C-alpha cells in the first residue's frame, strides 16, 4: 500500500497532460483566461513533478515521468487521429498531432523542471550539512592541534625554566 501511493503523482501528471488535450489551443489569444488556465495547469504539473522527486527520487522518478510523457504523446496522437473532427481546427492531421505532442512535452518539461528544482534544493541542503560537519571536524582538529602545541610549549617552557634554575644554581654555587 505504501509503494502505490508514490505512483499517485505520476498518474496525476498523466491526467493533467491528458486534460490539456481538451483545452483551447489559442494560448495567447485576446482572452487572458486562456493563458491563466495554461499557467495554472503548468503550475500543477510543476508541483506534481516536485512531489514525484521527493517520493520516487531523481533517477526513478525521472524515468517514470519520461515514460508518462511519451505515453501521453502517443495517446494524444491516437486521440487526434481517431477523433479528428473534435480536435481539428483548420490544420492538417499531421500538424495537429505535432501540436498536441508538443503541448504534452511542454507540460512534461514542467514536471521535470519541478523535479530539477526540488533536487537542486535537496542537494544544496546536503552540501550545507556537509560543510557544517566539515567545519565542525576542522574545529575539533584545530582544537586538538592547539592543545598539542600548548602542551609542547609547556614542555619547552619547563625545560627553559629548569635550565635557567640550573644556571642560577651554578652561579649561586660559584659565588
């Protein structure tokens, strides 16, 4: 049960990419609503990509997201081919297949962007932790070195004092 919940985010990415096939193709038309819908859809795919990286990891999650993108591009091509009356506007069938495939790839790249950003932040935190641990170990090493130098200086100082006492004793005995 625990492993199946991790595959919810790639399924959600697949659903969002599939849903994009039914959106208006006039992205930058006169209505701002078209752009807002695409932006929100891209944001959702970005967030699910982020979640995919956190649950499945960069390597495994990346393979799954890539497979989802390819599968959705193939499914979109089949949909556009079989239901050409619904999907065709004023273009050739091949042009529409390319258009819908590029839309799927664009949304899939948003998932990869979410995964990448999540991975970069995770790796950056790891680097900061390693730097902190390295600094702590360097501080401990420096403290050990300073204690060694301090003990060595004490020994040298005691030697100098004992030699000075010997010389002072010799001078006193000569007097």
